[in-house]
């Protein structure tokens, strides 16, 4: 029985759909963010979307509501928008507002910068969103959205497994992993971009290599070796909780780079006195040396605004791999990001400048695939699903005859994770 997207997505999958739509519109997406005070949850944000162009002025706060929307929701979003300093907000729902309320919603929207949009699968129309970030061709954009939605569902299922794992496991590393998750989410609410990046670095120092720590402890309490556990996490539907740990590590790196970019743009726009310039430099000098080097390279890169979105798209939707025998994947990445195809590999390699790895971040498999290391199976599987929709049946496998088995294995891993979920939708 083939997996099909749910025709009437439940609340959880509807949030996944909206996040996927914003990815398809070219936004850097930060989803499921919680502001907490110790154990008290203050607010939960569905999505914050940062565009490639005007990443300071056109940030969008999005609330995905599978039910109805009232006037109170607009004022709630208006308060959150002001509190967070986000220029615009959007409430997205699967059914259009009652005609009797439409005029009031439009009027309030113009006064509060909180827009109400309708997105559903029956009449799929993204023009209701305030803007696009990158002009991706329509057919390609729809494929990115569909497969990104699958990947978002897979990530959510891994988060559910992670939540249960951290509640029930007696491993000492689970508390560290849980705290790491909350620290990454909390970092979003710091007021300045380098404060956010520094908070993520601090979390990493408290839980360095958290996935490896969890895997080693699991191996020590079972008959499965660490190597075998890593293979399960990267290539199969097993160990969903640990897959989420690996996702968190990439999420942290992506947010560091995104916030480094925002800092650079703010600095350039600020002007000010020599004292102001010194303050900016002191902020940068407080960051790790690798981040300082990365920011210097990012500042000089003519496609710097596109790079956080490129990395997120490449890892989470393209699966962290691309074909070497033909430029097919690189060309599609170019169409999705606005970066010329000849510059895609060097922009991906900048990842290693920000986050040095003694053995490098990429490996080459049989001269057919270039694969990023330590990408979980859910993301690999999303990339495999995407190739199935981009290329005719069997066409991609012909480009990589010696490695097609691995892409097929990744496809089956995500399929196995999603199948029970989508059968009940």
C-alpha cells in the first residue's frame, strides 16, 4: 500500500504542512519553539520563518490552527509579535473565515500586521502568504513541499520517541539530551543574534557530542556495538529517539549560522560611533574562534543571505547527499536557493569552516554520491523520497548504479517510520 499524504491533516500534521510550505517558499524555518521558565511553559511558537531577502524586515511569525480562528487569536499573535520584535505574523487555517468576520479580520490585520491565511490540500494556493522568499519554479516547489512534509512528519515522530525515551530511560545521558533540547529552543528568545548563537554554543559545551554519548551508553548496556547503533541511526527506521538527538545537533549548527548572518547584517546597517563598532567587535570576539572565522568567510560570500536556507534545505529535505556523476542535484539546489550551480559545492563546504571536523563533513561513495556525515535516516529518507518525485521511475538509480541500494535503503527507512502514521490519517 503506497504512502499518501493525508487529505485532511490532523492538527499535528497540519503544523508540519505549514512548515513545509514555508520551506517551499524559500524561508529558513524554525519550528516548535518553547519559551520556558524552569518547568513552566510561557508560550509555544509553531513557526518562525526568515526570508533570504530582507531577513531583518520580513521575518514572519506563523501560527498553524487546524480549527477556527477568532479575533482573540489575532490579538494573541499581535502581542507575541511585539514581545518578540517580529515585524509580521500570520495565522494559517485549513478553512476560510466566515464571511461575516472577514472584513473585521482584514481590518485588524492591516492594523496589527497579523494576516489570516487559508491553506488546504483541496484548493492548494500559497498566494495567501504575505510573500515568497525565493522564486522556486511552481512544479519544483510543490515537490519540495510534499517531501518536506513527509520529512517533518518523520521528525515529529522521532521527537515523540525522544520524549518517551528521556522520560523512561535510566541512562545518565538522557537528562543531558533533554536539557540540550530545551537549551536550543530557549536560545531563540535571546534578544540579540549573537546572544542566541552563544547560548547554543554553551548548550553544546554542556552536552558535547550528545548523540555519540547516548550511543556509547546504549552500547555499554546491550549486545549491540556503537558502530552498529550508528548504522541504525543513519540508515534504518530504528532508534528514532537517537535520530532526534542527531537532528538536534544539526539544528543547533544551522541556528548558529543563521544568527551569525543576522548579526553581520545588523552590524552593517547600524553605523554609529567608534564605541559602537568596538562593542560589535567585542561581541564577535566572545564567540569561539571557528565561529569568528566562519563569520569572516560568510561576510565576504556574495550568496551569504542564501546559505542558512541552502544548508537547511540540503540536510533536511535533500537528505544531505548529492549526485557526482551528473549535476542534477546541484542544479535543483540552485533552482531552489538562487545560488548558481557552480557555487553550490563551495557554499556547502563552508559548513566545515564554521564547525571544524578533523575528518571533514563529507565522504565520497564510489565516486557517485557525496554524502554529509552524521545525517539521520529520516533526513536521508526525505532526500530519497524527493529523488523519486524529481526523477522518473528508476532514473536516479541509473545515475548512481553502485550506490542506488543505499538510497533505496534510506527510502525504506522513512517509509517504515511513516507508514503506520499515514494509514490512520
